[in-house]
C-alpha cells in the first residue's frame, strides 16, 4: 500500500478550511489520476444494486491501494479494482465532542446513502465514510464531477462538524451562565 503524507505547513493565522485545502487538493489529484487510469470492465449486481469488486466479499484483490494521511486523525484510502474505485475517508475528531457530533452526523448521512448514489451505507472498517465509484457511475456521470463532489463533501463535513461544535459550545455557555446567575 502506498502512503502519501501531506507536507508540514507552518502554522499561521489561516482558517480551518484554508488549512485543509492542500490536503483536499492532494486527494482530488490522486483520485482524478486514478479514475483516469482505471479501465472499468465488468460489473456485479447484488439485490438489484450495483456493487464494485472492491465491495465484493469474494474478491479481495485490489489493483492499487493508496493511503493519503494528513495526520493520524484524518486519512483517505483510495482502492481500485477492475470495475470500481472506493474512496474511504476518516474525518478529524480531535476531542470527545467532535467524536460524538461526527458519529451522529455521519450516521444521519449513511441512512440517506441512496440519495447520494456513490455513498456507501457501511464504511470500510477504520474509516468514517466510503464512496464507491463503479463503471456505471463513470458511464452516467462525468468523472471530474464525481471527484469534485467527493472533495466538496469532505470540505462540507469538516465545516458542518466545526459549526455544530461551535453551536453546542455556545449553547452550553449560555446554559451555564443562566444556571450560575441563581448563585449571584
């Protein structure tokens, strides 16, 4: 398995979205090059649902596995097979609150996986989200749009979890202030 680590960047006054941009850009470039190189052939259908060879329990052969690590908490695993590419993402969860928020939010999204077409209900073990791009998706949709969707999805999840954390902290501060007013 190939591993790519993002270069260490000096810590300046940069927004969290801007700080993640090089990592998201690297994931985008690697996924784009893999999708352009993979020759999709064949296809499998299980329970009237298309699955790729990366999803099949019978086929454990992957042509290529690339692990892109931003740090221990954020990773992206890209696996290819003869008829699919699976992109698995581990979302940053720095503390217990982010862990709870991410778990609830990602569970909410996985319950609606059908609406996203390429999102899997159950991610790869050790990851929070998995996307499966099959040969059928590449025939029906533009490859660069699929990659843009995945990268935008990654950015939006990070942003949404950060906003949820701020909201919870703000509400907690207001509740604590109101509670402590009775003792003054």
